[in-house]
C-alpha cells in the first residue's frame, strides 16, 4: 500500500547513501536508478522508500520530528521500538508475522527502517462488513487476530501482576485533554477511581501488549495470517489493554457509520470468545476478561474522542458512550 508520491530522494541526501549502502543491499538491490519517496498517514514522520529498478520498498520512521523535538526522548523511542520488533518476532510462530527491522540510524533524525508489508488492513475489513455486508470476513479475520494476540500475550506472560496505576494515569491524561478542549468530563474522575478500587483490575499477570492495537496497525494475508507493525508503544500491562482498545475501535467504526453501536456487539463478542479459546479454561478466562473490559473500552472511546477532526457532536457522543461503559 503506497501513500502519496512525493518525488525522488536526492543523491546528495545522506538518507540516500544509508539506504543504498546499508539497507537495500540486504534486500538484493542497490538503487542504481534512484529511490522514490511516498508519504503516509502515520503519526510520526513515516515514509515509504522504493528502489526504482526492483520496486523493493522499505518504511522509514523518523522519531526526531515535529511531533517529538526532544532528541534524547526520540532516541529512547527508536531503541524501544527496535527492541520491541525483535522481541515480538521471537515469540510468534509461523502463523503470524511482525515487520522485520532492517536498520536504525540515530544521526538521521533517529531513523528506524523496517520492511514494507502488504496485506488487507483491519480497517478495510471492518468497513467491508459495514458497507458491503461482508460480516463473515470480519468474523474470520477477528478470529485470526484473537489468535495472534493470545499467542503474543501468553508467550510473554510474567510472574508479577499488571500495574493498573499506569493505565489510571493514562486515563487521567485523556480526561484532562478533553477538559481543556471544553468537553464535560467532570464525572470521569470518580468513575476512574471506582475502577482503581476494584480488586479485579489488579489480579491478572502482566503480559507484553501491542500498545497501539488499532485497526490501522494490523494487516491480514490468506487464511489466519496476521501481520503487525508499529510496536513503539509495546509494554507490560493487562492483556485487556489490547483487547479493550480493539473492542472500542470496532464499536466506534459501527457507531460512526450507522449510529447503532449494537451492530458491533456480535463481532466484539466473537473476538473475545475466540481469544479465550486459547486458554485451558476458556469460560473462566472470559469471565475474568469481561469484568475488566468496560474500563479499557471506555478509555479507548475517550482516546478517540480527543481527535479534533471528528465533529463536536460525535465527540460528545463518544464521551457519553465511554461513561456508559465505565458505569458497568
């Protein structure tokens, strides 16, 4: 999937030398005819570089950018994603795939280069279910994604419990952002505190979560094949951090497109049942996860609501839906 064509990389650019001599040779080419550049919609400065003769493509992600002006912080993010990609690739089997890290260069604005992956994005699959009535396709791909996440979570499970304080701090940052934007969120602090005092939120062991499990960050190949990337935010947390993020995103897609959040319920329910089928006692796992999911779904809806490209009325609706989740 290409983004917007931006032109050719200048041969006088240090980036050209790095790609020509350090990256492309490992992929069987050396860019004798130049390198095309494409933009993307990534949150960081992310570009696609294509070797003209072979059409081999790589993804370049610059951590030191307009969105991150602290170079030391950018270096930490670069190193963290580099390590996260290697870790995720080491714990997954052949049914799933994580983009291969190809190189990193601190001097080039904290650049990370990964292989370019192709597939059908989850967001496209959701939209096909909504607009083309391809519901079974979405059920099938969510079943594959449930297997991907279960494998990643279970193979990285720790002996210590997840620290819910970190997620409460993140929740507070979201509600503070919405308050600064002028939205009514005065009741959210009380709801967050109620969840903080709920014993179930502290009982599960920590696992490595994707950390940004949104529909844009998962591609699908044939059958049960899942491809993931953008692991900058991978961390130890409650597995429901990923599950609730996906469930909230699915609800948002259906709510925004149809106005009916309940149309998302069969897909969310099927996704969770498939995830729990990877445990020895699926029913006990489902009960435990279901008890914690409303907090993470509500937090995800608040995360989406802070985006100012959405209509104010819809953002208010998302905040209301988040409050309903948190009151469960």
